[in-house]
């Protein structure tokens, strides 16, 4: 199919293009309680073709993408590419160049997932998923587990020809407690390693959480609290800085970030941020060779990151797109962070971070109020804070949390955060 696509592009006179060839193999497992209800093996090959339509003097460049699937014949491929090229003529931006390159050595996957086949990896992660499901007061209601191998090859009209493979584990589970109230909690997970220990701990923690949620019945008193967030909520809060430093936010002036800026303000009483951007793949979607990008060091913005087009408009080095935050902070233990009067929210109905305003919010499903040695279980109300207001006093845990999109402190303490609840 690759040759058919390239021959069709030449026949149509399309000189500038980017082809992304993707082969996916996936082992899927679906559980009802501990019973394996269904397994499925999926295999898919597809080609995403991006074509570029330039005006006569190459001051403007339009682009459009199309999908080529297995089973399409040469005439169908030509028609699809021709339609995309026509559409690209109506969506033009200031001209930008494509990545230039040459044929590169294929980048094979490294790590524990690459060392076993998909069947074995799925079985080992399934065993880890149910390892902690031995309690009488709660249980895993249902679960889904996906182990995937993806092989990617990127080819463009400027000589780029690179490829790589990746492995990943994704899934979700629902934990349930029936007494004193019937409560269910949903939890997703995602790893790029055979992270059996991490998954075991995650499930064990969520089983504790659902039991405590079943016992909780009152909302917090409305007011300001020192709020402790953990796990994926920490990553969501800190994603504010990577989004604000993205060329796609800076070019249209949605963000005022610039290199050298003190992103936490001039006076920082808490920990100064240290954030690195990491890609889990060796090449970007444009064929840029990916390298770790130091984003923030001691609270100072070190780099702007972004894809090919907008980075050229800003006259900064295109870095490609990143999908993982690595955060080096962490000075206090979890026990130290819980001292004083602290509202530790362990489960939200939903939690969102607004990169435009710095506002974060979430409805509380379960929180622990630590106050003078006492611990209260709370549910209801919501957290409604501003990272702009809180960022000068951030304190992070020494304990760490790992997922496919985050490696950093398990928890962060944000001081003086408004919380809605009972009056």
C-alpha cells in the first residue's frame, strides 16, 4: 500500500506530503468481577496521508489529511488523495517548511513490555489487577485491560524516513462497596512498562477509597483550606505550565510566556518548580527527532516547545509534541503534608485545569479532613482554586507516582484554596 500511495501522489503532481504508516496489535480483556468475560485480539494497518497545497509564490501553504485503509484499490486511493489536495487549497496558512531528513535506523522498543509477548503481558497485568481484590467489604465490579504494540513509519517528501515501535498498557476498573451505602468508583490507568507493582498499589488504594466513600455522608464546611491533591490530579494541575509554554498558545497570544520568565512570580515561598518534558516516542508526528526538553528550572521558564508550523512562525526550534511530564520536586513526606488542618481530596467526580485562566475545579467524591489529630470523611462540595494564586507556595511529596504521562511527586499541597460546601 505504501508504494501505491507514493505512486498515486506522484501521478497527481502532489510534491509535498507526509505519510504516517501505523500497524497496531492489541490484546484486550474484559472482566465481570473476577471472571474473564471476553478476550479479543485486534490487528489494524492504516495510513494517514497529509498533503500540502502551496500557492504559486510559496507564501501560503494549505494542508489536509486523509486516511487510507486496507482493501482500498488504486483508484480509491487516488480519489481520496485528490479530494484531500483540493480541500487543502482552501485552508492556507503562512508558508512553513517540512522536516528534512534521510532514512534512519528503525527504533525498536525498549523496556519490560517489549520483553514479553502481548498475551503474557496481558495475563501478568490482569493478575496484578486482581491481586488486591481479596476484601469482603468491597470488590472490583468490572474491568477492561488493553495491551498494545504499535509500529509506526513516517515518510515525507523531504527525505524523512523513520520508524519505531511502542508498547503500552491501558485500562479501567470500577470498584464497588455495598454497605453502608452502595457506591461505585471508576479508575483509569495507563503505563508504558509492565508496571505490576504500580497497578497492585493503585487497586488497593481505590478499594480503600470506595469503602471510605460509602461511609462518608457530610460535605466540608465552606471556606478556605490547605488542599492536598494526589496522583493524576497533580499531573493535571502541573500541565498548566506545559500548555502555557506551548507555541500553539503563545503564537496567537493566548499565553504571555517567554523564555526567562519566572512562572511562579517574583517571590516564591514554597518549592520552585523543576519540570522536564519527555516524549514516549522517538519521533514526532512531523518526523522531528524527539529529545527531552527542560521546561522549568527553579521556577524559571527555560524553553518554549511546539510542533513544526507554529514554532517556525515564532522563530523557535521545533521540538515536536510531548506526552509526559517529569517533575523533580518533593521535600515532604505524605505524613508531613497531612499535618495541620488539611483537606486531602482523593476522589473527584471530575477534575479540570483551565490553561487559559489557571483555574482548577472538581466536585468532591471523597476527602479526608485532617485537623488536630482527627480525621473526618467528607463527600460533596467542590474545590475551586486558582493556580496563579497558589503557585508561590507549592509543597510536594517525596513519594513518587508513575504513569505513562507523568513521573513526579505523588501529591502536592496548595494553600488557601476556596472550597464550597455546607454553610
